[in-house]
C-alpha cells in the first residue's frame, strides 16, 4: 500500500538555509551533505512511504553532533528525521517535511560488554548482527533478532521496539533496554533508566522512549541487558494436519 505523506508544515526556505549554514559552521562541511545524491540516498526506507526530500543530511559522529543538530534545528524551526539502518517498514526514517535527516550509522561503537553485570553499552548506529557476534564471542546472548539484523541498527530497533523469530521465547527489544541516553529537540541530553535488572523507582522514561519512532528524542547510547548464551540451538520442522494441533504442540512445548 502506498502511504500518502501526512499534512505537515514545510519550513520556510530562508530558515532552512540559515540552519544549514549554521550546521556547516558548527560541525564542519564534511558532516553536512546537501548534494542531491547524498540526500536521495537517505530519503527512503524499506516501506513504500514517499515523503518530501530532505534539505540536508547530517552524518553524526557523536552525541555532541546530535545535540548540535537538534539545537540548531529547533532554533530555526526546521524538522529533523533520525535515521539508523533505513530498513524500517513503517516509514519512520522518511522525512515528510524536508528539513534535516540525522544519520546515526557512524555512531557504531561498542562502549562496553560487561560479563559480570550482563550488560552491553553501545552507540545507536551499531548493526544488530555485529552486536550479536560480539556478545556471543563472550559467551553471552542478545536475543532481539529482527530478520534485517545484517543491516538494521540498535537505535532503529529501539525506536521500533523490534522483534523477530526469537520474540516468542525472549520478548522484543523493549525487554532488553535497561537505559538510554537521548538528545531532545533543542539539544538537552537526558539519561533514563539504569544498569541493573532491578530498577523500580521513578517514572519509566526508558519504556516511553522505546517504540517512540524518533518522535521524542534521538538515542545516542543504549545500555542493553544480556543473558547467557544458550548451549544449543536447534531448528525443527514439524508438519501438522490441523491448525489446532499445531497450536496445541506449541503450548505443550512451553508448558510440558
Ligand atoms: C528484510 C527485513 C526484515 C525485517 N524483519 C523484521 C523483524 O523480524 N522484526 C521487526 O520488528 N522488524 C523487522 N523489520 C523492520 C526493520 O528492520 C526494523 O523495524 C528495524 O528495527 C529498523 O531498524 P533500522 O536501523 O533500519 O531503523 P530505521 O529504518 O533507520 O529507523 C526506524 C525508526 O527509528 C528511528 N530512529 C533511528 N535511529 C534513531 C535514534 N538513534 N534515535 C531515535 N530514533 C531513531 C527513525 O526515525 C525511524 O522512525 C524488517 C525489515 C526488513 C527490510
């Protein structure tokens, strides 16, 4: 189905030009791409959504870059569309009113993998499959496994609360995000959540941010829960003559 772009306010030309100029001065021209080819490369995702071409793509290298973009965009009233791997199927990474596409794929560091605390601290542009490989090399396991894991990224997974085949057993991304660092429109940086499995005090801002599809803030770091790597993984193909028998078999496996 072709999704028509929603009705949105298009920023005035002079506001966009001032914002782009200020971004180039603050971040350096190499991080701000206004070329036709550069903008086109980041204007679609894996949905059929067609938006309004962006005016500039910013290639963020750090939290400070992200905060600067959100501060300058807010000052000039220019919209920002965060982007990770661009594999989304809901059109979330497609700009609908032009403005700035904020590409986070260069923020792809693994900051920490802690075997004792069973956590990984990562940047949002880390490819999900690369996180799997890194933690599994340590005997650990990060269950969320969207089928796009070779090219989707942790920031996009969190923004979409992505699931995958393992979601039935382990749950979706939401169950593995312990804490987030995020920049809000205007540039302030917040930290939500915790590093421990238990954390019961205060508002659950992390839960609000997970699944927010880039509308509340831009994640710049995530603290993720890990579990021990399963000793064996097996795939079984079973054939059933009725849907009911198939469902009953699933229930019998879950509760023998
Ligand atoms: C072949 C294929 C298989 C797929 N399989 C699955 C599956 O099994 N399960 C599933 O749930 N999905 C699946 N998807 C959909 C998609 O891959 C997931 O939704 C994935 O989580 C999107 O990640 P991404 O890095 O590509 O994000 P993008 O498409 O770049 O962005 C997705 C959303 O996240 C926002 N965003 C990106 N980075 C940030 C950030 N740093 N801070 C805040 N917001 C941000 C964007 O604005 C956008 O709204 C599949 C897609 C494909 C093409």
